[in-house]
C-alpha cells in the first residue's frame, strides 16, 4: 500500500498494488487501485493510529538498515584482517 497526503488541498490518496504475475520484475506487472478522500473525513483517533503505524514502519526500516550496515562493517573488518 502506498499513501500520500496533500496538505494543501486536504486530500489523502492511497494506492494498492497487486501483482499480476508470480514474480513481478517492474511496475508494469502490478495492477494499481487508487482511492482519494478528504483528510477531514478521517476521525482524529484514526489519524493518530495511522501516524503511529507510519512511525513504527519508519523506525523498523531505519533499524533494519542500521543493523545491516553494522553487520557489513563487521564483515569488512573481519575480511581485512
């Protein structure tokens, strides 16, 4: 799922991607369904929940990348010695 918030117009767009082949190799292999609605239509509690989930996904991604770089650095140090 992809989502974008247009704060100027108060709109939120969500796109759902569904693979059309078993092993997609590019954007053209996906079917895209898009929905758009006013941000004001979203209940404040749901907005907070969405922000919480977004924060958790970003934190998880940053943590995974940081761990990968750390492992790579240790591997390179071991390789040099």
